[in-house]
C-alpha cells in the first residue's frame, strides 16, 4: 500500500503557488514544498484539514481528501 500526495497537481490546476497556500493556511512553507515533492512521511490530520479548508477558501471550489491524497494498493504498484 502506498499513499501518494497529489498537492502539486491540485495547486497547479487551481493556479495557486505553494507560498500562497502556506501563507494562507498558516503552515510552514517547507511543509507544503515537502508535500509537493513527495518527501512527507507523516502528516498531522489537523494540518491536512487546514490545507484543504484553505484551498476551498482560496478557490471557491470544494476540495476533498481525494484531491490531495491517492491510495495505491500494493497490487497496483
């Protein structure tokens, strides 16, 4: 099983920068950069919620976990 972070794709399609998201979500920019580069090993659920809420507020769109995370079963790798 693998969990893939899709935040980079989501930001690109929304036309948002990593720095703008970090600033508005009040999280460290390095966290957003690490998430986009697939370097994040652990993620606090409260932080993930803040990121999704901020994406929703900044774009007016309704983002969900599936816009940020993807589950890849072991058989599909």
